[in-house]
């Protein structure tokens, strides 16, 4: 799913608000999350 689709689906006013929300609640940026998920065996994010 693309980030702009997530923004629209959950009613954020723009991508920066989603990024701030995600970083606050997950302590990792969306970019960091996607990179970690991409490079983790099986595609599962490891906390």
C-alpha cells in the first residue's frame, strides 16, 4: 500500500501528519519501518 493511500484511508490531512503520528507511536519513521521490513527475512518487522 502506498503512503498516500494510507493518508487518505485514515483521514490524515497530509503525509507529514501521518509520519509524525507513526514516529510518535512506533518510535521509527515510515521509511525506517519499510526498510527494516524489506530486509528482514519473511518481510516481518522486528522490534
